[in-house]
């Protein structure tokens, strides 16, 4: 948002006057362009956050402490267009800092839209790792050589750009539907600063500044006086508005008066491809000439990039020593096979995502794993994978919660089977384990040691040889919610751990449903127990203190039917 009210007010007035007289800005790339109207065929709702249930937008970011709103809005549009062109939301992240400083931005009032857009046409914008955005307490100018030396090899460009006709709601809708997100300027009134949800209409306060945002969609609504609202991404972080987003009624705050159309994106997208069928080459990581092995691609990828692996069997032991995304085409047919040797995938850096693979055949030594972490700040995401035939399916190891309080791991929607232990965590905290199928593991489905504040929810955990869920060694304040734990030798054991919550689970036909050892402060509530049909609390037997004093916990309100 601009800091100089007088300057922005003059700029807005000048723009409105010139738009009424048909003036064209002096830019080699900017022309006022009428799209071919197809008003009757426009849907009543469209959002780049919901293309058949898929969100093609990128995360909300914060421009603080720079007046760089145009840069953030333009990059938001380009990122979404890139992900649409690639075909899925792979995690595109482009460098707002590079675009801001190289296009002439300054710390006093920001940058001109035309400078940014012309720069995107002529030079493009590289990936975020090339120049990470400076989150500093006070805005300062950085030299241009702060960016990476090979940035010109890593840029995404737009083919062209233009302003949309001022005030034309249908032209903006058509641009969003047929082309991509639309950056737009609006007057920020005082009441907008306090927006927290709903559809914004200006109620009180004066205009504080001109601000640039990115319109990602719209919703027609006959109950709103203007006929509907825009769905908009802001650049003030997720603590503002509706997690960084807002809805604004058509016609409010002059949002349709200065909207832009970006035409097509091309260049070096942040993604490399792998296909084991490309045996003859060439190999450059493009979709046309993919690498033959995953290792080649991960070695060539820059921080923050994605490696997309096409269907095939890849006999490799991977070491991931940079922050990347590793995506398989199909978890049934994209296979990483460790050939019964050591670790299959060894993750040594934080913020890695692994998705869409079968990962199988680690070595047979203790803790040889399908996926193993070794990073004090892990933040690993594993989703939509099949992990089997390993000593440990997923081994989450040694994150430093004190130094990195936000670190966590997310294990979501996987099938983890036929291992010795399905998931084993030690000295990692705030894990999220949800929507997984964990079964037929020789020992335990989930084992957590010294792993506090974790959430285990909505999993199906069954037919494991010893314990379905084994929580021990000070894994305090773990929440075990809405799981189906069935047909294990022991359903749930909590040992030397306190203050856990066990709620809304189904304990079905385990030889021993649940127990605790030297554990206290646990809350059992509204679970279903297949061996209990009495109208009274369900007893869970165990022990407390170092002398193993026998004790009984109660589920005071057991459910009488499966949940």
C-alpha cells in the first residue's frame, strides 16, 4: 500500500480522467483492449481457488515493510497462470523482491505498474530462491546484485499486458475465466483496514491510499445490491482479513477502474521432469526432454523447485539435501524402489514435500526406512503415497522444537503397510498424522517416542501385529481423534506420557482395546468400544507412577455405536 496519499490521489484522478478520454498510456506493451464479449456464457461463479475442487492459487504472502503491493499482486497472478499451464498446483513461488527492486521500486512510494509489467514482458521474474523477500523491521534499498547471478536463466515472462476497460465488470469476469487472475487497484478506506470477513462495502472513513490486489474470482449474488462480489487475494499476510483474502462487492472502492490483463506465461518454470522411458536423450529436465533418473533431477533443481516424476520404476536411493517438492504422477505406478538397501528416501533439509509415489524395499536393518528425516527444522509433508516393505515406513527423527517452534511434519492420506513399523517418530513435535491407512505392519502401526503435541486423526489403523498406536517416552499432549483402530493385538498403549486426549475413536475387535503404563492426566471421551454395551463408563486399565500402581481411567461417555 502506498504511503504518500497526495501522490496516489493525484495519480488516481489523472488515470480516471485519461480513461474517460480514451488516452493510451505511453507504453510499448500497453493498449486498451476490448475482449470479445460472451456475457451470456459466463458462469455465475468462478474462482481460481476452486477449479473442479483444485486450488491453483499460491499462498498469501506479506509485503511488509515495503510499499510493494503491485509487485505482489502481479506475481500472484503469474504464479497461478504458471500452475494452470503446468497442469497442477506444484508450488510455484516467484521472487517479488527481484521484480520490485529491478523494475525501479523504492522504499518511499513503491513502483509504477507499467514499470513492473514491462519488466515482466522484457525480462521476467525468477524464482523466490533467487532473491528471497527481505522481511526486515525497516525498509531499506538493496543493490540489484543481491539477486542470484544466473537469474536470467530462471525467469518466467508474460507475453503481453494491457489495461482492461475501466469499470467494465463483465470484461473483468471474462478475463478471469478465459485468461487468468486480474490484478487491480482499489481505494483503501479506513474501514477496509478492519475487514475480517463477509462481503466488503465501504461504510466509513476516508480514502487512505491506492492499493493493488489480485482478483482471483467472482460470485454473482442477487442478494447483494451490486449483484455480486469479487474474490480477492491481498498481500498483508494471513493475519489480516479472511486468512489474507477478502470479498468485495462489485463497484466498491473503484476496484474495476484500473484492472490489468496478463497474456500468457512462458519461460523457465520451477519444475523439472523425470521419465525412465527417455533412454536415448537428450536430457535437460524439460517435459520434452526429461531426465532419466530422479537423482539427476534433484541434483539439478534449485531450492524451492519441484521435480515431477512420470510413471515408471526407479531403482534409486535418494538423498534430498535441498528444499524441493518431489511429486509422482500416480502413486500406484510411480515407484521408487530401494532394492533392499538402506534408506529409500533420506530427507536432510526442511520444507520438503513428497507426494504421489509407491516407496518400497528399504534395507532390513533396524530403522532402514522408506522415508527418513534428519533436519532440526523438518516441516516434511508426505501425502498420497504408498509406503511398504520397509523396516520403518516413515521415520521422523530429531527436530529441534525449542529453536524452531513452528516446525512440524504432516503425514496425510497415505497407505502404509507391510513394514515392521508403519510410522516411527522420535524427538519430533507437532506432527499431524491424518487420513492414512496403516495396516499389516509386523509390529506397530504408529509408534511415537518423545514427540509432544502431535495430532493423530481420521486414520484407519488395523491388522498390526502388536500395537495399533503406541505412544511413549514423554509424547505428552498428543491428541488421538476420530480414528478407526481395529483388529490389532493392542489397539492403543500410552506409556510414560501424560495429558493426552483420546476422543471419538472406534476401538473395534482389538485383542486388548487400550491401556496405559505409568501415565496420568489422559482424557478419554465418547469413544466407541466394540466390547462394551453397558450403560456405564468404559474402564481402561493401567498403572501410574514409578511403582506401577494399578489404576483405572474411564471413558465416562462411551458411544454405543461406531462413529
